[in-house]
C-alpha cells in the first residue's frame, strides 16, 4: 500500500501554527514511508473564502520547506461530485429527504435543550415516504445514522474511542440549495484522492464518527486516523493572539529560520527519546505516529529561541547576509556591496550572539548605517562633555594610525584608558561605541572598527563630535 496523506486547510485566514504542525506531520509521515502528501484547499465556505489566505498558506508551506505532490485541489470545484454521492446514498436508501422548516428545527432544538439531549433532530422524515412531501419546501438530504449500539474509532494517537450511537444524529449531507456540507465533501474527497492516513487535530475527532458513517454507507475503506492534541499557550490556555504570534508568517517576520520552526513544531507533540535538536533529515528517518503524545503541548518561546539560536550558528554566512539584507530593505536601508562585505566579515560573531534574524539585524545595523544616523538615549548619555573628550582623543590618535587592525585598535584604546582613565577600559569603549554606532551596545568594537575601515570610522567620530547632545 502506498501511503497517501493530505493537508486540507480552510482559506479563511492566515496559516495558524497548529495548521503548520499538521502539515509538517503529514509531510514527514508520507515522506518517511515513500508515499505522497496531497494539498487540498477546503474552500466550500464561499462567504469566508479568501484568496489572500490561500496565498498565505502556500507561502507558509514554501517557507517551511514543505512540498506536496500534484496540483492543489479545490474542494469547491468538486461540488458536483459531492452531490452525486449524496444522490447515490439517497437512491440506495441510506439517506433521505428532510423537509423540516426552520421553525420546526428550532422547536426541536428547544425541546432537546429542555430534556438535556445531545442531539435534537427527531428523524421525522427518516421513514416518511417521499411521495408525501409538503409543497413549496426544498428538502435537504440527511444520512441515516445508526440508532443503536456504539461507534468505535481506532486512532493511532488517541487509542480506541467509543461513543453511543444515540449521540449521533442524522446529519445533513446536501443542503436545500444543492451544495454539499463539509462532512460529505471531506469524505468524498479523501476517498477520491486515495487518502490512506488522516492526520489532523483532535478537534476533528467528533467529526470522525460521523464521517465514518458515510464511508460505511458507500462501502469505502476507512482511512487510518491520527488525531493530534492541541497546542496551548504558556499559561495552559488554547494558543491565541493574546499569547503573541500565531501565524507562520508572523514567526518568519520575527526572524526565525524555517529549519528551526520545523524542528520546534516537530517537538510540539512528538518525541524521539530526549532529543531536542532534530534536523529534518533525521526527522524523515525517525517520524512515526507512535511518537505522538496524547497530551496537549505548550508553546514555549524560550525553547523556540534556543532552537533557533542553534540553527543560526549552523547557518551559512552568505545566506544570513541575504536574510538580514531583506530586513534592512524593510527598514529602508539600502544594502551596498560594501555593506554585504562588512556583514560577511563579522557574521561569525554576529550569529553566535543572536537568537533571531531580527536580533542579528539590530546588532549589525551600525555596519550598514550612513551619516547622519540617530543616537539612542543611552548613547547620548555617553556623549556628554567627558565622553566627547575621550572620543576626540581617540579620533586624533586614529588619524595617524597606519595599521588599522583590531589588534592595533585595541592597543590604542587600552593606552588611552591607561593615560586618561586610570586603566578603566570601559570608560573609553563606552563613549567610543556610542559615537560609532549610535547605541550603547554592539558586537566587539575593535573588530567592528576594522570592518568599517579607517575612513568611515573617522567620519563617524567627526559626526558624533559635532552632534549637539
């Protein structure tokens, strides 16, 4: 048997982090077993459909490095096929027309609520002969659900799950306007696409009992199910906007690497011993359904930052230069070949101290700044009269320095500290850093000065000395 999974998001918003994890698990399982992962857009809800959301979902998968097999399938485009199956079930006596009015259905809901019943529809048209329909009413088609015994779902994550048949109503499969319901469309599409494994969130587990009724009525093979636990926020409540970013694109814009997100999402609900760092090639060899836990996972930004910092250190320096250059473009900073060279020279140090690309871009921004640039509040505090005195001394000494290397620059700074600040190097470096970078913090200053070059350093120091603090 060829394993076939599917990724079927609804295009009503951006791709949530839980949806991304579902896509990752389906992709890993299919690739691990030499199978296929299909991509279906569940776009039957035309009122909430958004092409922008479709684009965001596709872009999110591409950014994560998750590919799929074949073309993207539109569920809406298959509506005629769904209706065909509904009519086939009607003809075989496994479904029926229901002519209930909205008022009748509302009364049934009220009665069920008073009596404490889970289901409300009283099946009044289940065995009514179709020769006696009321006039002027367009019927829906309902499936005939079992009325006794219990239903069982054998799930690879949740185990054996049972519900009493009386908890399942004769749900609608085709609306009065001839459009299919989600419950029918999913089953028909999964069958027609040859899906063998349905890996999805456990919020769909209740749907599974209903969908299996359709599978059985059609005599189709029921797929293997694996329902994934929820992702919670750090406080144990379902992950939402109040916890911070929830969409894949937001994490990209926050400066996380796709390989780090794959690793982190993999560990949200799946484990391989005590391994925390699991690269994609390892995941493709190890991933199985048995490693998925039943308990909900908590999103932890500290762990995500730890994982991302790990992959930052491993990342190719040229690639990181490209990525931070994109960030600078968004900040309206034009990156020249000289800027790229500076970033590349200092990238080993920069990436070793950064947890995200945004942090790296912040730390390195002074390398790509042009005069005039701004000074933050802490930098301005260093550029008081006393601080400018030190900057002026350094500037005068630098002008006569022939060997503009980090070693010579460090020697110069130390000698200035010995002569003017009782050997306290920090009292030299702090105003010098403020003058050169506009900030009170930066990577190794003497190495940064070497990367900037003598001409640029002198121009920056002159600018800082002329700045009115």
